[in-house]
């Protein structure tokens, strides 16, 4: 039999649904307040590289235009690379270099956005806009603050690799392969 | 006594059961430290798809195993929920390398933590529902629902149920016998009691709305997508080559040493001798890459008292780099016969 008391208790318990469901969201909020709204992204993330702005784009490429066979202190080489967001969501990418050996540790890189690469005998130059600091050691983060690239967007970068004038005598004849790794992430 | 229509009565009972379950689940969740996670991206697909709802429970660092899915915050304060690929535990702190199942590369930064939230359960699509719970529309519905329930609990019913008369005010559950059928219009005490209850109901409903407003800051578990691609280039440093060093006799007593640039990038030259230690010529390579230097046998550096072989070396330089040396031997003969026969240098 439905008495006042029974109705009252059942109604208050039923209000527990609001509390319980609310708690699901609120509990998360108690531990993480970094993001205010929930948005879902069902898209795909796909970062690719190419030698020309028109492609073709691949996941792994040899940037032969940047190869340099006879570097000496003060020599430099510039090469263009195109970064393409082949996915369906905007992304932000970072660039880090690695290179083996003492020569790899000695090389420096400047990254320019846009422009063109010019090379004469053993000095290269880039005409674009310098990103960050010039002459960063190659084997470290070259673009650390994510550079945004819209979905289906492409951006050209000019890499200027230099062997500084202070290169040690022991580097004569050394060889290294430098790898430039672009990592795209979504949202952050 | 109050009678509710059968449908409403049954719905109320169902609501009470669900509400109790919700309360118990929320209580259990709070006691376990369980945390709901909304998966905003598909970086853990196919195991956990976009829009999934996960439940995580905090675990100590040493309990984290490779293969676990854990939820952590990165240095930017963004919550990342990925699978553990490498776990190093030392002094109760774990250094975790995480990777999303759908990502080609692990997360760039390792996470160092003493506790992590391990995902113990996930269900697809529910995340969308929970996200909706945080929407203004859901808040409004929740508030409205709460207000309605409070009305059912404390409000007047069917125009015939009335509150207790004033003299029974202290006994809210005095039983059916305690109730009368007073005319509301003529009972100021009952009226006053109603307004108090309504105020209370309004207050509670308002609080519920405020609480629902807190849902708005519900934040999603963020499983970041990553993709990596690379370009490689080869670099070879050149090696400086020794310049050519040639010796020709000059006149009767002297020698001329000629350095020829080897065609490497060197910009400086050096002509030295070992014993006596002396730099005879150094400086930029001239255009044409040819340096000739005539060594005078009367030079004061030659202090030998008998015939001696002197080694001359030619070097190329650029910055800190030095080429190998080319050498040329020159024979020195000191002056003789009290200076009547002069000192002499001859190419060996």
C-alpha cells in the first residue's frame, strides 16, 4: 500500500539516479580539470612526408636533397621537405632529430617554414621564416611546441644542416645518417 | 491515505530501485577511488573505441604490469589513457612508456608516477551518454526530474491529501489515524506547513540544479592519437688531404720548398720543420693554391755542427681541422773551413 512515507522515501531514492549519474561525470571532474568540454573525434591521424608540396607522400623517406658528401667546418646544406596531414583531423606536429656518432652530435639544424632552399658549392641557405632557434644540435627536439596542420593540409619546411666551424679535428672522414622524425598528435 | 495511479506507483518503485543502485554504485566508486573516463579518440581502438566509457581504479606503481591500460596525466595536464609497453619500477615509482593500440609510436614522454589509474572496465558508446549528462540539456532535465520527485515527496496530492494538523507537527509519521481531512482553506497551520515544505523543496531542487551544474566541468579521459613519420639524410665529413710538398735546390746553398693545395676545402697552409722546430710559412692559401718558400741555409735556426737531415712538413688546415703532413727531407751541411765554405742545404 502506497503510504505518504513510502512515496516520499521512494521519490527520494529515485532522486538518487540524478545523483548517481551526476557522480559519473563529477568524479572525473574532481581528478582532472584540464579540459572543460567533451568533444569526440572519430577521425584518423596520418602524418606523411614528401619532397615536393604536391607529393607523393610517404611514411618514411630519404631526403636525398639534404645529403652532403664532403662536409667540412662551416659547410652547410639546405633541403626542402613537405609535411602533410593526410588524416581527417587537425593535428599538431613536433620534429626531433637523431644522428649517430660524433659527427651526428656535431651537426646543427635550423628549421625554416616555407621559402626555398638554395645551395652553392658547400653553403646552403633557406629563404623561409626561421622557426625557433637557429643552429640547434641536430640530435634533439627541433620543433617542440606543436605546429598545427589542418586536415588535408600541407606545409613546406626548409632544413639547413651545418657543420659548425668549431667541429673537432677528429671528425674528418666521419659519416652519419640523420633521421628527422615528425610526430603528429591530435588536440594537445 | 494517498493513492497513486498504478503506473506512477510502479514507475516510482522502479525509480527507487534504480536510484538505490546508483547511490550504492556511486558510494562504492568513491570508496574504491574509481574514476569514469570518457574516451575522446580512438587511439586505443579496436580495444576501446571512440566514445567508450571506461572505469579506472587507482593502483600502486609496483602493481602496474606491461599490457595494462592506464590513465595518466601528461606534463601538459592532458589525461592520456594508453597501454603500458615498458614499465620500470624503482623505489615505488614507475617509469612508464605508454602507447595507444592504434598508434604507430609510443607517447614521446615517459611518465614517472607512484600511482596510476588502471582501466578495469570499458564499454563502447556509453561515453557519449556520459558526455551528454554533462550538457546543459541534461542538467535541465536532471533538475526538472529532481524537482518533480521532490514535489511527489513533499507536495500536496490529488487535491485531497493534506498535511498534519498543527498539534501533530512533531510527528511526521504518525500513521494514517493521525491524519484528518481538514479543509485546507480553513487551516492556516496546514498552509504554513505547506509553504515551509515547498520552500524546502525549492531549496533542494535549486541545490540539485547547482550540483547538476557541477557536471558541466566533467572532463573526458583523453586518449591521444599519435602518428610518426621520418626522413633521413646522409652526411659525410670530408677528410683533408696533405698538400704536395716538393723540394728544389735554389742556387748553390739554399732550397725552395713548394706546397701545392690538394683540392680539399682547406683554407690555410703551414710549412714547418721538426728539428729545428720552426714554422717557416703559414697563412691563407693564395689563389692558385701554390706556396713557394726558399729556406736560407744561413738561417739562425740551423745550429747543427755536423751534416744533418732536416724534415720539412707541409700541412693544410681549415678551422680546427688539420690535414696529414707531406714531408720532404733536406740535408744541412754546416759551414766549414772557418767559414770559407758556407753552410749548405740540399734536397735529399
